[in-house]
C-alpha cells in the first residue's frame, strides 16, 4: 500500500508565556503507545518543548507508552529506547531526533546553540521537522500575533540560496524597500518610517543566533545558509531582546554544531531568467567533531551570481543589474561539562551590485536611460562569543558581538536639459561605515508552578559614518558628511505567573539610557569643532509590558498584550546647523485567538488585531538638493489585522493562507507638514520650509498583503519522496514616503511560484519557477532620489525565472 510521507503539523499551543521555560523541569507526562510522530507531538504539548525529526521516515516507528513525572530528557530517552534513534538537545527548549550510527550511544544528546521556535504546518523536504511547543516567552502562542517561526523548507527549495526576499515572499507581515540586496530597510507589521538608511535606529531589529546584526544599518541580506529556523517577533520587543526596536525582531537561527557526528551538505543551482542573464549559486556546509562530545566545528561557504535583467537605453547595455554574493560562516562549540558551553561564531559576506535595479516608464518597464552605471557594495563582517551555564532550572547566558558593515552607493543626479542647453551628466556617491558592539547577558529560571522569570542587561556602542560627494564633468565636490555615535545601557526583564491551569499573566519592563553624539565630516574645521561640542544629548526611557493568555478549550487560546517601544531622538549635523529630533514612542495593544486541531490532518488558524500609536515619528524627507533629511513628522496610528490558516484535508496535503490588513495614518502632522490638496492651498499662508503632502498614509505600509500556498508530499518508494508546492502572494498599494516628491504610489503586485522536489535519501533534485505569469509590477517606486521629481521610477519583479538545483547530504 502507498505510504504517504508523514509530516507533523505543529502550530501547537502550550503552557508558558513570557519567559523561557527550562526543558529539564519535571512535568506530568502521559503518552499512549503508537507512532513516534504522534508521540512527540503530544510530548511537545505536555513538556513545553519543540522536537524535530532529522528524517521524516522515522515518524512511522512504533514507541511504547510512558507515564509519570519526569524531565524532557528522561521522557525522550524512554520513548526512543530500542527505536534506533536518539535525542539531541539543540538548546534548553528544543530537541531533534536523529538516527543512531553504528557504535553510537543512543542516549547521547549533543547540546547546540540554536533554538527552533514555533511549530508550523507540514513542510517540504525537511532537514528538521519542528514539532511541539513554540517559544515559551510569548503570550500569543501560535502563528499569528507576536511570534511566527518558519523553516527554510517551508519557504521554497531555493530559499537557502537566497536572502531576505525569500522570507518576504513567505510572511506577509514583513515588507521591505527594494534598492537591492544589502541596501534595504525591513518593516514588520506596518511599522515603517522611511525608505532611506540614515543615522536613526532601524525600526526592525535583526539577529543571527544571539548576535545582533544591526542598529541603524541596512539589512545585510545574509544568505540563509544552514539555518534551522527563522523567528519573526512582531511589535515592540523591549522586554525580550537587547534590541528594543519599535516594529519587531527577525532572528536567523543557525543549525547547531553537533559534537558527535561528521555530517555535511553541498548544493548547486542554475537559473534562467526571461529577458535576463542566467544565474548560478553554490554552497557547502561541514560539521566536524574535534574532540568527540566536547569540541566541534561547523563551517559554511557560499557564493552566487544573480543575472541582470534591466537594460540601459542610453548606454545601449543589456542586463546591467548583475549582483555577485560571496560569504561564509564558522562556528566552534566547546562543552567543558558541569553545565557550561562556549560558542564562537564568525561570519562575513560581500554583495557587489554592478548597477541599480530600477527602471522608468518610457520603455517596457525593464529598462531606463542613465548616463552612468550606479553600482553599490555591501561588506559585512561579524564576530561573536557566547557563554552558557545551566543549573537544573536556572540558565545564565552572556554574549558579546561585533559587527562591521560598509555600504557604498552611487546615484544618478543628471537633471533634464532645457533647450537649447543639454543635460550635464552628474552623479552622487556616498560611503557608509557602521560599527556595532553589543553585549547581552540574561538569567532565566523556571518555577515549580509552571511560571518563569528572566532578567537581562544590554550594552550597545554604535558608530555611524557617512561621506558624500558630487561628481560632474571634471569637478568633484565634497558634501558635508556626518558621524554619529550612540551608547546605550539597558536593563530588561519579565515574569510569568499562572493564576490557574487555564490563565497565565505576565509583566515586564525595560529601562534604557542613551548617549548620542554627532559631528560633521569634510566640513570647515572651525564648524567641525563647534558642532562636536554642541551635538550631544542624553535620554532615558522606561517601557512596560503586560499580557494575559487564557486557554478557552483544548486547542483554542486567546491573548491580550500591551507593550511600548522607544527610539532615541537622533541628531543631524549639517554644514550650517545642528538639529535635534524628539524620540519616537510607540504604544501597542493587541488581542487574538489561536486554534489548532493537531494531527496529520486537521485545521489550524489564528487572528490578531493590533492598534499602535506612534508619537513624534522620525522619518526622512527629500530636501531641495535631493538629499534625504530627517524630520519629526508628527503622530500617527496603525490598525492591523493579521490572520493565518492551515488546512490539512489529507495526509501530506496542506492548504495555507495568511494575510495582513493595515490602516496607517498620520493623525496629527507636525507644524512643518501640511496634509491636503495642493490645488486648494495658499502657499503664502504656510510657514517657510513646510512640506506639502496630498496623503496622510504612512510610508511603505501596504493596505493589504496576502499569501496563498498549496503543498503536497508523498512517498514514491522506500528511497524516494516527492514534494510539490505552489504559491501566490499579493502586495497591496503603498506610498513611497511623505511629501510631493516621495508621495508616489507603489505596490499592487501579484507574484507566483511553483516547485517540485525529489528526495532520494542523501540526494535531492529540485525545480522551481517564480513569477509564473511574467508580471512587471512596481515593488518600489524609487531608484535615485535626485531624478525622481523628473521621471517616474519603478522597481519591477524579476521576470519569469526557472531554477534547477541539486543537494547532497552525508
């Protein structure tokens, strides 16, 4: 009889809410005899952990019943006895089950340094199938709401070869600008301030494992090589992370170093793009124990070329926007015993874009006319040290990391000629250097009553430097650059307390003190000294967070949460003045419901309603020279409804839908912002420097975005599995920014994809097609801010692309 591939859906609701629960706490376990996949699903619910299968074929194994009060390790050991498998601990709340090699001890578990967060619906070609409980530190358990977790296999077969775009295609609550890989800003659940990268803290934080990747830098767009999962924490996160961002946090979780096995993977893929150049990508990962059970290393290297598809009519060049990427990651883990572990990580990546990826509307939406190439480059490097210590139900973690990011960009500044005078070609260059030092220390404890608490501290030093110049003819003119330094000291913590077996509450807080200093670069020495003395400021903020979660019935839970966020007011130092800006503050309240039926067939769903008030928004406008300038544009509010559903009508078949509706408004514009129809405006009545906007929509927030996906997995034979998937994503309309120059519309785009994957044990062959209907669209309405007032600009989707790939594991 045909056997379907058994994949466990796991949007599982669990017990704890606000702080990490320790996996070694004893809990009541009662699991009936049966299949392994069903048993670990139940164990995940009862013990509050996530469990993964390194090979889904193991799910059909028969396991005995177990009952009693025990730790997660004890339960897994008893459950897997005699099954030919063993548990490996990824971290204190996450486990995976692997096959026992000849001569190996089935009870050996190798701790790792990566968590896997939430369990999700069936996946395709899983390296790890996540089951059980999602992150205990969240009140809203389930896909919608505060936390979403996704694996690479749930995105697409080619996700590992790509960067953030693959994540954006999968999660509608994430959006981005589209300047190109390594230049973009990310936004989560409608919290978007500007299209431009500047000295202010980004509204979305990013982590690689425990290492913070950014303060005000653009998304480094790291390739998603060798990741176990990706977590998206929505809303202000001041009581959970050192990065107290306004909109949320995206956390890439690397696969852990395995101390008892030699393993690896290599992949290669080639792609053909309609009306464009071919692409190629390759990567390799090796895990190697140095001292069995005590010291191990894991290393990945990758590189690729993304073929161009934008033509330049003026220079008569085709496919100018080629992008080359090369990078790697190295991890070392030492387990000296007595509950201690030490992790070292180094990562580096370079993105080299030969030209910008925007077009104009004078051709076929895949070309433009520019007198120059507009190349860009992003060089990123990261180093990290993490030390952990576990004492039964108490855990200590201390992390230190350093990130260095260098971004160089070129923009066309050629203005239209006026007859009989021709246009004079000119360009603008800027070079940014961002150096970020962070240190986070956390102490967490699980309580006997099922509650928990944690406290943490964070230290941040961020230096941002940008230099700019104009070039025209034979003349190069330096423009005053800036150098900003931010120092931040923060304490944060949270406690969760069960009031009954159905009701849990949590409360937390964050206190931050921020020192900011700014000065000019490439300006007259006398002004530079004066500005250095003047452009300093100190700010302190306290941010509370409270929430409740109630289990209404088996599989059904509701939550309400209130949280606040804070962003220190920035400093702008220009040639003739020093400007200080008010700090941003957000207050967000949300409520939602989550339901899961569990099992290989069934239905999971959730919905969250959130309201955010955003005071003194710091956003970027365009000045008379075409340069982005920061202003406090006023107070706004954002309503969002995000929902998701997964239906599994048959084993192996899954139909998934997710969407977000957002209504964002600038409700109280600042004195320098006028919102109204300019045709009925008497300009003489407005103060000097007033920006006129014909819409009160906040920038880059689509009114509606949604995704529909269909996947099917089946067993063809004992050694062959087939997976099929199809998806469509719609991105609604939004505006580029505030004001007459940036007030252009963008979005209203549908993207589609198909994939097929044949898994032959250690070998996998896959085929993927994107933008099936070859839609042009306009993802982002900006290429060069200097020429935007004189020409409609758009950033089209990559034309129809077909990619074939080969993976080999050992």
